[in-house]
C-alpha cells in the first residue's frame, strides 16, 4: 500500500479525504486547520479505509463511513 499524506485547508466539516489515482497510489489529504490530535485521528481513519480495501468496495460511501 503506497500513500502520501498532505496537509491542506479543507472545509471545516471535512477532517480528511483519500483519493486513489489511476496507478493505485493513495493520496491522503488531511485538514491543516485541525489541531494535532484531530489530524492524527483523521490520518488513522483514512489509513483504515486503505487497509480495509474500501476503495474496491461496491458499497455506498455513506455505508463505508458507518463501518
């Protein structure tokens, strides 16, 4: 699993988002406006999605987030 973590300003309601590119590389974007503790939680959350293979799941995004 290859990934890169980037800190960018995201809308306040978004802690993080991960996008897989066409080469299968994961780009993890973490909200730079969050404090350190919240950023670490967001990173763990996004890495969990990668580890579980959620990007290859047939489910709806809302269902994946609830898991």
